[in-house]
C-alpha cells in the first residue's frame, strides 16, 4: 500500500528506492509516453540523412562534400542542443519538457516539407533546416535524465536501455520508410505536384516523409501534457556542473563518444558512403548491376536498426550482469569489425557490397552493447545527483558523432577515417577495462 499521493501533477515525496513512495504504473507510463515522443525526435533528427541521398535525383545538383555537410550539420546541432537540454529536467519538469519538445519537432519537419518542393532553394536554407533538425536529437539529454528520476537503480539499466534503444529505432524507421513514402501521394496532400527524377523520369514525392510525422508530433505533445507528472528535483547551475570534477564523467564521455557517437555518425552517413563507394557516384557506376543492387538510401536503415535493437534488448542483461563487461566487449568488437570493413572500401566489384554491409551490421551490433552497458554504468558508478547530469553530458558529446563523421569523410578518404576509428575504439576499450571491467576495477558497475 503506497503512501504516495499520485493524484497531483507534482509527485511530492517520490522515492523510487522506497516501495511506499514509488508507483510502478506511473514510472512505466512515463517511460512509454516519453519514449514514443523521443522516437519521433530521432525520426526528425535523421530525416535529413533519408532525404539528402535523393536530392540530386530531383535536380538539386549538390556536390558529395555538400551532401556530407548537409547530413553532418544535424549532429553538430544535436550536440549543442543537448548541452542545453541536459539542464532542463530540473527546471521544467517532465510534463512540460516532453510536451513542448514534441511541438518543437514540427519546425524542422514543416521546413523540409516546404524546402524540397523547389530545387532552387538556396543551400544555406537547407543547412539551416539541417541544423533545426538537430532539435529532434537534442531532447535526448533532457528525456533520459528525466526518465531516470522515475526508476530505482535496480531497474535503471532496463528502463534507460529500453528508452534509448527503442527511440534510437527512429533513426532506422525514417530511413526505411522515407523511400517508400516518397513513392506515392499521401492522402490529403495529393494536390501537391510530385517531383520528377532526373534519370528515369519517375514521380517522387520527396516532401512526404516530413509531413507524415507532423500530426504524430502534435498528438504526442497533447498526450504528454494530459498524462505525464513531475518529480520535484531541484538543482542550481553550480550543483549541476560539479559533474566535471568527477573523472568518471570524462572517461564515460570518451566511451560513449566511441559507442553512440560512432553509431550515430555511421547511421547518418552510411547511405552516402554506400552511394560513393558502390553506387551511382562510385568508380563502379559503369557496372550495370550497381544501379539495381546498391542504393544507399535503401540499405542504410539496417545499421541503426541493428544497433538500436541490441541496445534495447541488452538493457535487462546489463541489470543482471552489470554494464561494464558489455561496454568492454562491445568496444573490442567495434574495433575489430571496423578494421575488417576497411578491406571493402576500395572494391573492384559491386558484389563486395554484401561483405561490407555485413561487416558494418556486426559493428552496429557491438555498438548496441556499448550503448546499453554505458548507460547502466553511469547510475551505478556516480552519485545519484550527478548521474542524470552525466547522462545528459555524455549524450550531448555522443550526438556530435554525425557531425564528426560527416566532416572527416568530406576531408579524408574513408579508409583513413576507418583506421582512425579503429584506434579510437581500441583506446576506449583500454579505458573501459582498466577502470570498470577488469577484476578489482576501481569503479565496477
């Protein structure tokens, strides 16, 4: 029998570690509503990665470097927005944070809906809209700490793993559904003229994916406003920034940048990377099979699907066995598989694509282990008041992944970049082993 009054908007006396001051129904309903909203946020964030490979097909005429920048900018924006959102849970409360965030998604969605209808849209406008799309990923550093307020430590791995993993599926969902949505007129907007592909002359509705998500974002804003409650957590700015005096903050930042940063970066850039290595933009373009076999925008969704799915499924295992071992194994696996992938970056046959894609999917699997394990570790190795801030901070740093990957790929060859990633993953694995995963580690978790 709980002694907590759950009839109020603000849950005074809430304490997940005390069964009499915790309500599992409220905790799990909060998780469901905020996760669905965050899923839409990731769809918004990765909308650009789904649209960009299609822009030249309707006459935009952008260079490969411009396209890499276009898909990199949302990562830069997300990282910056996360540095703001990490401080908002204690200021706004869960209800207002989730509701207003969902409404913010409408801005970039509506912008892309309008912009792609005119191939004369200036490039700076496209870059601005790419930056605004980062709002969708930026809210992550507010949602995750906020959700953490509702669950006891024993269930934190499961709850945060589910929220992060299932919401990350939005990256895969938008890349999977966008090509399909572009293929026909959506009910109610059939009056808008389709664009015509410059090669085959087929009708393409590039603007469809953007308008498709707008009603869902508005709906979740309403649902969150009606059903969510707030936990009274207060912390001033000085109290929140003391996380930077804890060395675990910096170690976990490196680890999460290797895990989620690489996962998010490859997810955003893989479609373009495939096109430039195996598709119409590659040296294999003369191969008649290339056009039919390899379409980056078609296959890229598999990478975030695998990584996000593993992250969600590994959460309960991290609660049972601890997160550190999953983090370490995942980083080692990422280093090995990225090294293997380098052998397929200068192909002499389009058929090598399947080896490259298979290797990348295994790497995505290991990244899911890192991301699940690290988010289990943070509530365990850090004081309760600091854990939420560190989750928000590391999430912000990890979000720069798409920007870092995109800019580096526009400056150096993919082979050089991949080998650099191998070294970084290996270094992160060493840190995970020394501080967290080895027997008698100083901070097991």
